[in-house]
C-alpha cells in the first residue's frame, strides 16, 4: 500500500508550479483530496492539510503575497475535488473551514479573498453546510468594506456570485429572516452599485 502523501510537500509543489500548469495543480489537488477521503481520522488529517499552508501565512512582500495566494488556492482547489462527494466533511469540519476562509476577508484581503471565495462556493453545496454558516459568510464579506474595490474584477464578480448563491439556499434565507439584515442589505446595495459602475466603464 502506497504511503499517504504529505500535505506540506503537496502544498509546496502547488506553490512552486507555474500558474499556467493547470494539469499539475489539478493532480496535486486530487492527491490531497484522496488522502482526506481515505483517512480514518479526518479531523486530524484535515488539520494537517490546513496547517500545510501556515508557512506562507505570515509572509509579506509582493512575491510572498503571490505565494500565499497560491498556497491558499491549494486548499480551495482541494475542496473543489472534495465537493464532488458532498458528504466527505461533517458539520464540525465544515464549520472549521467556513470560519477559516471567512477570516481571510478581514485579515488577508490582499492574498486570501480569491481563494476564500473559491473555497466557500464549494462548501455551501456540501451536505453538512448549516444555515447559520450563510450568515457568517455574508457578515465576513461585509468586513471587506472599501477593500472590495481593490480586488481584481474577476474576484469581485466571484464575490457577487457567491453572495447570490447563498441567497438561493432556502434554509439560509429562513435563518437570515431571524437576524439583523441591515448590514448585509447595505453590502448587497454596495456590490450592485460597484458592479454597475464597472460595467458602465467597460462598455464606454
């Protein structure tokens, strides 16, 4: 039986691979996802998988930002593979990952937002995604504030799509009815206006 791959090594390979080497990135993500799926102790395995990117989390400088973004994309791409089977993660594991990626909207808006949106889009369709997680995601997006305008156009579009996807989950909408929606509605208005302005500029 082949030894399980080490997540630290997989993360490093993912970061070092050229951005246009999509096949290599996919193969690495598949390896990581398989290791998680086949683990008999998923809690520990998922912890090791997330910890594999920590070496890049405290880095600074433009080159380090690129590496950190790629490291976080390693996690997001792994979740894309795992989302093919939506029962791999239990509720506690899903909550842990939602909280981790949500924290990046506030703590790492330069390198973490794109990967966070990618990961959260995968998590919201899993079996054990809880309605209250939707509120957590929306409130985290609100914390971007003016940093939303600093994101690449493609990232802003994905944020907008994530926002709409959450509102398409009936259980989340029901949960939100019992919460204070004012901040979220203000964000929705802000996102809509920002995209409208961007589209007008693009078509001039």
